[in-house]
C-alpha cells in the first residue's frame, strides 16, 4: 500500500550535534529518513527531509484535497457514481474496448 511506502523513519538530533556534524546528518536525510531537530520548546523543533520525499508528500496531499473536494460536492460525486455504474455494466457486457484495441494499427 502507498501509505506504507510513504512512512517516514524519524532520526532525532539535537541542534549542537547537527551544527558540529551537519554534513553527516544531512546525508542521513534521504528517502523517507527524516531528521527531527530537537529543541527544548516543541515550537522550536525543525524537520529536515529529502526534497523528493517532500514532493511525494505534497503531491499526495494535493491529491487527497482534490478527492475531498469532489466527495464534498454531492451533485458531482453522485454523477461520478452513476457514471461508474454505467461503465461497469458496459465493461461486463463487452461494450467497452481498451485504448489499445481502439487505437490499434491494422
């Protein structure tokens, strides 16, 4: 499942250790490994993460927001559900063809 692929592995580091060993710690922030820079006040804590992982999280969040917006629009959502039922019936009855079949070169 995609959620399992998105799961972060959090590595904690304090600010002074990060300052002294910045290169080593930043190399560890790759993929789903995320650095949590600890502070005495939780509001001052920071997170360092790989840009590709950040982009992946951002895209997934945008997709979730779009899905939520669609499901909250009852009229649109009901139209989608009705279309899905029609597509399913047409698929079972053989009225639909794959893109490969439709655009196959003879």
